[in-house]
């Protein structure tokens, strides 16, 4: 989506040229009218002045949302009386919605509302969601009553209390779906000097600040907000994110007069659906023997469709000359597609097997409750006076990810290039494979650490006391978090570059959303795996592997099961990459700055006729 937005940038020199023409027309008018025709200098929109507002909006939203997840397991289990399975499944569904809705948000922004309105609505929903969650902590009747008396049965959450909590999660997910897929693209949209030689430098500076603020906001969330929740309770711990979300929305709307708000120009989803519908309609047509039998988009470089997934080629077969207007546009777009539309759908279908290989890594990374409970039962002291909150250990994944990217880009690649005497660069598909392998190692290490921790807990007599402190440093958990971070660095960057390089340029919106879609599917599958393991491993007199009592359960077995599944996924990846064949290697940053005049939607590509906001 970021690239598609860049392609819609209006050259500044065209605006200046129009202003010059208006001034010449005014000078040619009668001198008696000169006092009435003095041009009014309009305030320029966009540019660097909008950068702080957009970055602040995204950074504060990230801090507010990411600061809620690390300790949410504790809140659900202690304040809402949920078991580990129920709590973890609820978090899986929340994460799935948060990862899936940005795909819907990207589609709505690109096809109907535009990015400004979509981000604005996202801010409002996120603010409402964090406020409702804060109210669950502020209002005693919004959650189950405390059970402090010995022998008294603890009451579970009522249906209304549970639904209020779910409603808060849903509002925050909808808000994320509006902000996250549009924020970076909307920021790039503000730099409309497409022919300015300094434009690439300005954009790269914006991207650098944007990603740096995103990483910093996550680190602040996992340290500062988690610390406040542990030390000052949920009222303050949930109130701060609501306040941050208020400022996030405020900063975004404050700069409203300065923003460049682009019109909606395309509807990619409808275009893809048309190909499927028309190919089905024409399924009995014979293939043409001449290239002229296929419908081409005006100005397209493609003269004939490829032979891969050949059955889709029937969508662009011209049945009769009357199906095409004299200007080369289809009379009915639902009866005849272009070669470009067919090839776009083919490109999407071809990458799906490799896209599915990234789901397993996301499943491994979504296991947030286990590391939290492990850290909660271990010694988290760095020194006698400094103790790391159990929910803050996820920051080591972000730190490892950041450090590895810097070492990889600034040290390893330049050194390898110097040794070989030519530029060395891993292809995106190679990065994905390395990420899967490291993720498998991470799960093996996680199981080993948990095996040692549980053995020591039993030796200390803590089998029936999950709240007891095991004589083992929680710093051992840094290893698995760091491996997860490195795996994420390889996999996430590799997948993103792969989607952008393999999909056509006008499918950039979809390319930016595919990674989040994979994470959403992973969250749902993780919930299924979690529930199945819980059901199969517990029985009469047997404790589930994923028991709420961490010392009675066998979390190490669950980790090792994920490691085995990841190993099979690695083999599946190798098969998919072999079947896919050679890949394209492009510079993503340069691609975002390329001229897109030949990629703008033509009349034969259906798009809604909406006005600017």
C-alpha cells in the first residue's frame, strides 16, 4: 500500500505551472480590474510539517496497544478468573482480529474512504476501546468480585462482564485496522515533490524516523507501561494507554488543515473478482491462435498472458469485436478483463504457498502466555534493587531484532561484499528460510529451559504451588526471546520484500497487508493447536500439558511439539521455493519512488467514483 500511495503523488511542477498560467491570464485582463484580480497566495499542504503529527499518531497508538498485551494474561487469570486455556485463546482471537482487520482497513481506504478518513476513524475506535478497557478496571461491577475469604468459591465473570471485555478488545482491533495499514502510506503521500531530486532523501528520512519511533514505542510499552501496571495497578496501568490514545488522536486531527488528502483511485479486490467471474463464464471458449485475440489495457507492456495458470487466460479472450469500444476499453468489464488483470491474480495465487510457510513462525511468536508464566515463577532480579517485570521480557525480542538488523546491514553484508569483491545480498526467499530454521531452534531452546525450570520447581517442593519462586534466574529466557527476534528479523523482512518484488506494482496495498494476514491466520491456528493439545493431554488423573499450574503441566512438551511442526514447515518451505522457481530481486525503496503514470487505473478497470474528502 505504501508503494501504491507513492504512485498517486501529484507532481509539484504541474501545480506551479497551473498557477503561472492563472497569473498570465490575470495580467492580460484590463488594468481597471487589476485590484480585483490580485492572486491570493494559498498555504501549501503536505511536506515536512506533517511528519511529526503522523509519526506521533502511530507511535502513541503503538505504545498504547502494545503496552496492554504483555500483562493481559495476568489480568484475565487473576481478575476475571480465567484458566490458562481460556485466557490464551481469548488473546489469540484478539491478536487475530488485530492482524486481520488492517487488511480490511487497507481495502476500505483504497477503495472507498481514503486514508485520512480511515485513520481518523481508527483513532476514534482505538480511543473508545482503551477507554472501555480502563473502565473495566475502574468499575468494580465490570469484573468478578474479589474472593479473599478462605474456602469461598471464586465467582467467574458473568456474560455481560465478559462481553464488555470482548467489546473493548474489538474496538481496539478495529482502531488498529484503520491506523496501521494507512499511516506510513499517508505520511509518504504528504511528500508530493515527485520530481525533486531530494525527494528520495526526504522520504528515506521519514521512513527512518517512522520505524525508529515504532520500535521505541514498543520498547517503552513493554517496559514503562508494564512496570506501571505491576507497581500501580490496573487503574493507572490501563488509564495511561487511554490517555496516550487520546493524544494520538489529538495530534492527528490537529494537523488536518495541512494534510494532502488523495482521492480514491482504485478497487483492486473488485478487479481480482472480475477475473474469476469472467474466466468461469468463458471456461468453454477455445484459446485464440493469435496474440490479437487477447484484450490489452491501453499502454500495457504485456501483449499476451503467460502460460502459468493458463485457465485464467480465458478471462481476457475477446469473443467478438463488439466487446471492445473504439478506444480499446471493454464494453462490459464483467464480461472481458485485461491481460494485466489476469496476471495480477496469477501473481497472487503463485505466492500463496510460500506465504503459507510464514504462518508457523507467527504461531511460535504468538505464544505470549507461556513465557509470561515462566518469568513470573523465576528470579527476575538484575541486581538486588532492580527486578524486571514478567511482562517486560518480550522487549528482549525487539532489542535482538533491532541489533541484528543493524549488524546484518552495517557489518556483515559490507564485510562479505568486501571479501568477495562484489555486492553480497541474501534474496528474500533465503531470508524466509533462515527465519524458519532459527524459529525451530528457538522452540527447542524454549523447551529445554522450561524442562530445567520445572525440574528445579519440583525439587523445591513447588509442584502444587505455581506461585512459588523457583531458584533459577529468569535471564535464561533471554535466549529464546533473542532467537525469536532474530527469526522475526529474517522472516518478516524477507516476506515483505518477497511480496513487494513478486506482485505487480499496483498491488502494493495487498503486498503490505499479506504479512498481517498471515499473522491473523496463525493466531487462529494457534488457538486450535492450543485447544487440541489441552483436550488430548488431559484425562482421568492426568494433568494437561498446558495446565494453569505451570509446575504440574508440561510446557516443555508443547514447545517441542511446535519445534517438530516448524521442522516439517521448513521441509514444506523448501518444496514450495523449488516449485516457485526464480524470484525477482528489486530495491524496495527505489520502487516506492518510481513513476507510476503507466500504472494508473484505466477506464476498463472498475473503480468507485468518489469525491475527495
